[in-house]
């Protein structure tokens, strides 16, 4: 088990070569499988093309980027990332109760149902219905993986360029 300074994540790595070590700013292609604590897979690149990303641009969760930095092409790593280095903790201010009259009449609200709330600027916020009463519908705008520790198995396929 290898520890990364300034991080609460746990890392396990297998080095296959000692070519140039990946650093922030590098564009890499990686295969990954992400699981939650009970082992359920929530995402994987294995059945499609590897993920191509430039490290340090903030397009990945921080713990994932930290895991890739220091690896080499061909290396594999298993990393467990705490929620604060993934999608953050669940925030109560992201859960709101709305009057049922605000729900479009063609929608029959059910717990677990996913909706999009339209913003004034034209953007949309994804929400999940978490509670339904005769008067209100509770909407949760937290990321579905907020508050969860995530485990990724990562394989570096290529450094691009």
C-alpha cells in the first residue's frame, strides 16, 4: 500500500515499467472501473475507448487525478477515494421541498424519479425526488455519488503527445 502526501485516499499500485512518470499537465489515456463501498460498479471505460484527459484541468475528481500522477504507462492502481476528494459530502442545502403545484401536471412524482429543473439562464439542474407528500415534493440536487467513498481500478494506457 502506497500513501500519497496530503491525501486521505488509499492507493495500491503495480508498476510495469519505469518510463517517464506522469505529471500534472500531461494528457493521458486511462481505463478505469469505479465502484461504491458495496462493490457495485457505477462506471467503467472497459467496454469503450479509454478516457483521455489532461491532468490538472479539473475535469476529474481530485482523488482520481492524484492517483494517476506518478504512474507510468502500463501501471495499474487501485485507489479508494474519500467523499471529500470525490463528489463531496451530501449537502442539506441542496435538498429542497417544493409545492406539488410547481411540478408540471403531466408528471406523477415518485421517489427515485429524476427530473431537470430549468434555470433562468437556460441551464438545467438534475434532481432526484426523495420524498412525496400530498402537499410537497422533496428534490435532491446533490450528485448521486456525494457522500460516498469511491474505489477505482486504474490502468494507464498511453501518454498522448
